[in-house]
C-alpha cells in the first residue's frame, strides 16, 4: 500500500478525469491521497472531494505564492480545521521564486498558518522555494515542531535542520530527475521514520512520465526510485511511508 501525501486532484486538468484517476490509484496500490488546499475556493473543492471519497483526505490553507488570495484569519482556519476530513494546515510557507518585493503579506500569512496549526494540533504542510533559511527561521521563531517539508527541493543541510525541528520530509518526482543530485543525497539521509512520498500532481511527474500530467498513481514510481536510492526494497518504502503518513497526519483514519 502507498499514500500520495500531497496532490491537487481538484485542479481542472485532473478533476475532469477523477473516476479514471481513482481507478489508476487502485491499480497501482495507492490506497490514499491527501488533497491540498491552496486558497479559499480550493478548500471548498478539496473538502468536497474528501467528503465524497473515503480514501481522500484534505487540508486547509493558502499557498504562499497566491499573492492576491483572500486571507484566512486564524479563527477561519481553525473553524475549517475542525471539520472531520481536514487533517493538516497548508500548504503554507515562503516562496521567493514567484514573489518578490515587499513580502510582509507572505510572512504574515505564514505566521497565521503556524498559529492555526499550533492551536488545532494539526501538522503543517510546508512549501518553500528559494527561501530555505527564512522558512527555517520562521518555523523556529514561532515554535512550529510538527509537519512536513513537501516536495523537497533543498539540500542535506536543510534536511538536517528541518528534521531537528521535528519535521518529516516528503519527496516528489523531482527525486527521480537525473540532475537532482542534492535532493537524492538528502533522500538517502532522511531516517526511515521521517520519510514521505508524494506526487504534487498535476505537476512534477516522475520519470518515466517526466513532462506529462502527473496523477496520484504515479507516486509508485517515485517510491520505487526512492527504494533504489536508499538501497531498500520497494515493500519496505511502501510500508514506512504509509506508517509515517498516518503517524504524522494522525487525524486521518485508515
Ligand atoms: Zn502543492
């Protein structure tokens, strides 16, 4: 059994073919997926999916690169976090790739999400792009100690610091890319009990589907690559990443 710990199956290119995607998951032994919110509107979509399908969970949050998104207050996040199918806060974090200039709005949004995670006792889903040091700084300063660094694209030093804070590390299709040497090095370093796998579908399809539309079933190919990199069996990777998912997102029931 595998779990896709991060996907966006509500995005239009995927939601149009949802029955097929769910069949493909079954065929690839991907038993669960976490559909991640990136805005107010997409929260309603992912919650609807999670209410409809027993093997889909969801999160609540606003993506750091959604510059013009209507903000959630801490109270609004907490209200939604109390819904039964909502198992995490995010995705949140910092993004210096898509956003520049005065980023005080992005910092404030991140702090709001960290506060909601602490008050709800739900894990954070962290997105960080070209902002590694500041992301760590905010997590540390605001005493965030539970969550996942999603779609890991940093290096081993960052992995070590995030692990020290108590975070899990999730690897996407990036880890299968030939030139992703520092991500692969980090993947070998992460201890068994902190490792997760994800697709981030519709983006970042793993080899051999690189460049094509991604889907939750393809987490299998990432898991196979992770197994090879770490010198472990595929079955072992499937087991530890599934156990880790349900330990971290402990509101999610098997
Ligand atoms: Zn995402």
